[in-house]
C-alpha cells in the first residue's frame, strides 16, 4: 500500500476541530501539523488528536516550510483564502479549501487559475453532497423512478445563535452571512442533485429587526434550472423560535421526493397518494460522516493521479457564481441570467 498523504490543517476553530478528528482517523492521511493564530485552539486540538512534536504553528508559511505537506486542508475564514492559496500553490501542494472559496468571485477565479498554473489539485469542502439523503435523491432523479422532476421548494428555517460557544463568530459581522455561509451549500445541492446548471435567478435578501447579524440573515430566491426545474428557495438564520423547520420537496410527473430533515429523513410519495414511503438510509453523524466520505474520496483521487479531483474548484466556481448572482439580483432588483453573468464577470468559457 502506498504511503498516506502528508496533510497539514490550517484553521483549528469550530470546523477545524471536525477536520482534525477526521484526519486523525483516516488511514490514507498522515497529519503532519496544525496552524492557527489562536494558541488555545491549537492546544485543544493537539491534546485530542496529537500532531508530531514541534508541529504547531501560528503562521502558514512557517508550517509549509517546516513540515512540507502534500495537501493542505484550509479551514480558515474565507477572507484570507486568496493569499493562503498562493502560499500553498507556490510549493506545488494540493489544496482542499472549506467553502466559500472566497467572498469575491474574481478572487475565486484567481485561485482556480493559480492551481491550474501550479499543476496541483484544488478541491472544495462541499460535504453535503456526501449525505446519504443527497446521494439517494440524486439517484432517484437520475433514474427517473418517479418520472421527470419539474418543480421544487426548499425551506431552511432556523435560529443560529452566532454568539454561543463552539460556533464560528466571523459570520456575525461578514457581508451576507446567510447567503455565503449557509445558502451556498443549498445552491450547490440544486446543481448537484438535479445534475443541471442554473439559467436564471431572482433573489431578495433581508435582515429582520431582531437579527444579531450585521448583514442579511434571510435569503429568498426563485431559481430556474436549465433542465426546466424551478426551485422556490427560502433560508434564514434568524427564525424567532428554537425549532428548526426544514423541507426539501421535489415534485415529479409520477410522485414526489421529500427530505424532512437537513441531514436525513427522506421519503417518496407516489402520484395521487397521501402515504409516504420511508427510504432507508445509512446512519451518519452530522457534519462528520459526510465529511469523512468526501475526504476519503478526495484522497483516493489524488493518489490515483486524477487530473481534476472532485468536488473541484472549477466546479465550485459555478456555485460561487450563482451565490454572487443572488446577491447581485437582490441589490439591483433584477433577474440575473447566468450566461450574461459569466460574460460580465469574465469567467473563462472553457471552465463552464
């Protein structure tokens, strides 16, 4: 068996702790160090999932020079990703970045281009693609088991206490926190699960008077897919109760597929029937087992020499573009056609 890939984790906050655990348990990975500006985070992660002696760093450059990883997992806030990616690619190292790749589409394009020029892989942490519910729903739609998918409603209604311990604090002050931190996952799921790109989007973003977030915590969007599916989307982090409401329903010509929990609980309902059929899914630990599956898939692809491991940075640009288009639509009060959007933002045609 070939040697495990040497992996450095940059960022040991809330999401980074998931990564430290997953890396520690993954036989295709050898953790060679941790990087974080927060010494307390470093100490906590190292106590639970020890790195080699002397492999705790407060600066990325020092870590890269000292441990020379094959792959860097970047779990830092998105505002610094462009500079960090350039540092990583300078040493011909692979990068797995948490989403969003950046908060600026031009910067995201620059990161993808830099990875290509360096001849290394760039993957993005779209772990919800690896949920059992997502995989099964995608299979049902591809096989047309309930006929042709036609329209959909996606409802994500929760109260995210951005100040509670153990949760990332930077979304409290970032631009469009719901859109770029949460809705971006949902938008990606539409592209992935329906296996189609978006033709047009119209969106409104909004911040209720009681929101703890500096910018909009609500996203409303009407999304027209190129295969004809129309999605009515609503997501919020500022619901007034502690009860989370979630439903993703897709109606097809011969019935509907309904996901009743963000991570699981998938049912199908036959045409003209009121009785749902529960679809059996493997049990998964939220945020962890889906990430485990994604990480193993990425490591296997890198080891096999795949020219573009997935979920790729180039593919993520389309989700990133859709997210920015939602913000543009809300700001300009207009419908955004994605083909026009790509031209205006100079997204290379060969990447689409």
